[in-house]
C-alpha cells in the first residue's frame, strides 16, 4: 500500500502522497507548524486528523523548541497506521529528526481502537495517538486544541475525512480563537468551514502548491456529554498533595506529582512501604490479553504500554520478555486472534501454544517501592480514620490523634478501600473486595531467560530464588503463610517442573483490592449523596440531554483495586490522576476512563432504578 513514487511517499489506497520529497520538513512547517507562531501560550495543545508518518508532529516539535512555551500536548488520530519497520525505513531520510524519532519509536505500538501516550524531551512533549476513525475519536477523546491540522489526503480521494459529520464535531474540540490549517484549499473544504462558524483565509503554499487554507474559530461550541455522570471534576488550585498508602499505586502517584512540581506527603499505616500487595520479591509486568477491542483488554494493554516507559530505566526492571501460555481453548483463541507487533504467537508449541511478549518485564516490586519511598519523608504509623472539609482543603484525621492538612488528597489504600466508600463516602454500592494471595519462593528450579505465565507463573531467579504463584482467596484475612498454598502454587506449574528437585525456601502473603468488574478504581471520588438526588430518575432519563454533570468531593482522588496486574495499572492510574489534577487531556479513551470511574457501580444501580 505504501511506496515511494516520484515526488513523495505514495498511498495506493487513496492514490495520493503523504509528503513531497522536495524539502518535506520545510513544507510541513510552512503548511502546519508555523501556526504556532500565532499562539501565545505556555501550554500548547495541537490536534491532527491524519497522523500518517508523523512528519507534521516532528515538525511541530522543532517549532515548539524555538518558542518560549513549556509544554506541547499533541493529539493525533490515524486510521491506517504505519508499522514500526515502515517508519524506521521512512525516517532514515531525516537525520535531523533522529534524536526525537529514536525516543518516539521505542514507545510506539499500534493498538486498534485505543489511545497510546508517548513522551519526549523529559515529558515536555506529550503525544496522544488514537488509532481509529476520526468520528470514533470524537466520541472517545475529550480535549480542546489551540490548533488543528486536517491532513487526511484530498477531499476527492478521502471524502470521509472532509464530511459534514466531521465538521459538525470539530468546533467542540477547539478552544476560543483556535486555528485550523489544511493542505487542501478545495471549495468543498472552504464551504465546510464557513457553514460551521469558521472564518477562512488563503495562504501561499510551498513549492508547487499554490495555496493552503487557514480557518479561525472565534468562539468554540459547548460540548454535550453522552454520559454526564462520568464528567471529569473541576479541580481547584492546589500546591500540596497528601497520598494515603505507600504501595505501588501510592508511590507511583507520589513520584508523578512530585515530578510535576507539587509538594507531596505520604501517610502509611504500617512501619514501612510495600507491606501488602506490593511486597513481593518479583512479579511480572505483562498485559491481560483478551480478544481484540475488548474494553478490559484494551485497558490492560494501554496500561502495559504506558508502564513500560515508567520502568524503562529502573534497576528493578528486567525487560526479559514473558511467555504467556494458552492453557485452554479460550486462551488459545484469544492469543491467536491478534495481529500485533507487541507479541508473537506460537500455535504449535508444547505443552501449550504461547505468545512471547518481547517487551514485557520482570519487576522487583518490594525493592522498587523501597527505592521510591526513599525519595519522600513518609509518615509511617498513620492509619486513616476520617476526612473533614476545611478552608482551602481538608483535614485528614488518623488514629492516635494525628492530623494532616492538604489541598488535594489521593487515596491509595489497596484492599481496605471498601471501608472507605461504605463508611466515609456513603456509597454502599461500591463493589470492592480483599483477595489474599500467596506466592512461593523456590530454590532455583529452571534456568529461565524469560518469565512465563500458564496456570500459574514463574519468574526468573532473583539471587537464587524463583517466585511462583499465586493463590487467589477472596475475603480471607489470614496473613500467615500456608504450606497447602505452596503446594497449590507448585501444582499449577506441574507441566514445567515435574521430576525436578523442587524445594520451598519461603512464602509471601499479600492482600489486593479487586473490583466487581475487574477494572481498577481510578478517578475523582463522587459525592454519592448528590448522585442519588440528581440521578434518582436515571432509569427513565438516561438518554436525556438535560442530565446534570457529576458532582464530586472537591479535590479528592483515588487509585485502588489494581488486583494482580497492578504493576501496570497502578502506573497507568497515577498518570490518569495527574492528568485530571492538571486539567489536561487524559491519557486514555473515554470508554476506558468511564470503566475505571469510581461512580460506575452506583450509576449502574441508578440506571436500573434500584436506588431508594
């Protein structure tokens, strides 16, 4: 479909070129990224329909670096993405972009119908890349841009890109006084803008192109949310953050908020960090692979891709790859349906078909948490009791008469979050439970180059110890290790270690929070009492356009219920909370964000008329 022909990179599907080979970067700047000269802002949001090769993005990065702006947030949509190998070939011709491209391609993966986030230049540049149709992107993304690039081939070759439906939505994703640039100046494009409230002017084109188009929108259109009960909160100005909980979820959030320039305080009820679900010697960072385009699978895949970047330079991460075995017909089918560069499927492998996830990693959670904790003055022995609104923030009360004031509070309390919602936030419909998990420490049994997961999982050895696991016992609060659980863990790997000298040298018990629908609980804490009032008739009004927006407890966030894959989702959750707190575009789709929303169980009951 893609070839170099004559003056440019040619796409046979649309019978059109991506860019001319004659000074393509200069052409990109002239047509698109020069619009940044008209934007006087420290934080710039640019959106592009038709990411293509990414050349407009890199041109925008170069332009951004010549300005006084501090952060560039670039949001792009691409329905027909290039593979990694194709992009590497294309960018051999752009030596000036090599430092940016190398950082980009390490994080680039195609995930159909989902969003990936790529960070460059120590996070001064954020790229959110959605793979799918532009109309689907309008449903799945929430942002307003300072500038738009419409670069989806010519109207005659790709009419869907220039349809009335696209322009009906465009103004709702623009800031006031936003600019829109297009390579095409066709009459149909001009008319589309004028019909939708934009003013237009023609600009001189580059090289053989006679003219291009710039449209301006003085006043953006209001958005109408399909599900206003999942609306994001308005976070009040804050300078300090209190995080309650010092496991992976709490420490990841602390790391991100500190890096963003906020004063962070951590309160932990135990005497050290990572005493619960984050306490294992070794664990596996890998996605849950479902059938393609399943929301739960997309969430886990997005979290996995994002977490890789977080762990990339960590001494506690070994990117050794992980084998995921399809131990039954259902799992085999799930693995076989993917056409992905993320993993390679081996259908004929024994004892089970397997996928090799080459960029998966083995993590040492306890050591990771202790290292992160050393960066903070953590208040140990602080067990949460209550929270009270105060001027400019909250007074959080802990047992033994200890109080902390903060203007923003994040709960990352793991498996005890059930009590939080029932006793503090009055949401009796929250579905959260505690699950006891025991892992077993074995003497080195197998000489592994990669960790693997089958009925159970086994890690590479860490200082002569191999971690295998794990049991799953809901609402079992016994903290002592059990020999019978070690036997279960060993039996779950019997296909791999039969007739080997297996010796148990230790165990570790942790308690994880799980939700009723397997998604984590991440986002702003809703005001359940207000929800019950304003949505009491939701059974009949759920399709109405007049429903009120969600009401939240001001400046209270949560990251919990990360279950057995918290090494990925906890990092993902921390980024989502930072996005919400900074009021910037969020790093995932609306579908996934709604699936993580803490209010979702209450909303489901309200929709069914089951709340009195």
